[in-house]
C-alpha cells in the first residue's frame, strides 16, 4: 500500500483506515468472513492495530524496494506506531492459513475465492483492489490408471528379462 505515490501529499500510512475482506465460500458470489465475526474481525483492518495489536508489515517510503523496508522486529527499529506515522509505504504477503477463522476451509475445494482490500481517508473510500483466486479440481483419479498401466508395463519387461536370462 502506498499512500503518497507521487511524493507530494505527505500522507502517511496512519492517515488511512483499511478493510481486508476474505471470501471463504468457493461457491458463486462472495461470502466475506462469516467465521471472522467471532474473532472481532468482520471485516478487519490489516494495517492499523485493533483486535490484533500489530502486524509484521515492512514499512518504507517511495525509495523502498519491493520486499524491503523496516519491520517492528528489526534491530533498532522504531515502534509499530512510529512506523505507521512516519512512512507512506507498507507491504506484506499473507496466506489464508494465517487467519484462524479460515482454518475450517478446504484449500483444495474447487471454486473462486475473492480477496478485497479497500482504503479510506476521513471515512471515504479512496482506493480498492480485488483479486479472484480460482482453484481448479485436480484430476488425481484420472492419472491413476495411467500410473498403474506403466507399472504393469515395467513388470512385463522385468519378467521377460528374467526368462531370457534363465
């Protein structure tokens, strides 16, 4: 997330609020966070501390390279609150498995899962992004006959060699 892409507004990460919405139903349409409500995360802010007091994001500015930045755990790093108020770039990468309310989801179930992130300034939506993750069924049973016929073929070849050597 970059809150000052052209370097002219001087807006920092802490000037915004954010909503991350995770679709947990592989069926048509979206079903955002039905299990998250019990965790106080429906939807939740993935940047500004709330129910979860801080994250492991890397902070920086427009000169910070992808995958770079400072985290709260870096030696000599400022506090998470100071990182929020002094930087305009925050980056991280998460997997569904990082969220406790997603634990009941089968990641192998075919379907479409939507992830949305929205940023607000003074309560008004100023930016949003959405991605659909398409999970396709893997035809493992279809490969099984091919594998078994290969094993059968190897067995026949081995048997013929034994007859020739005998």
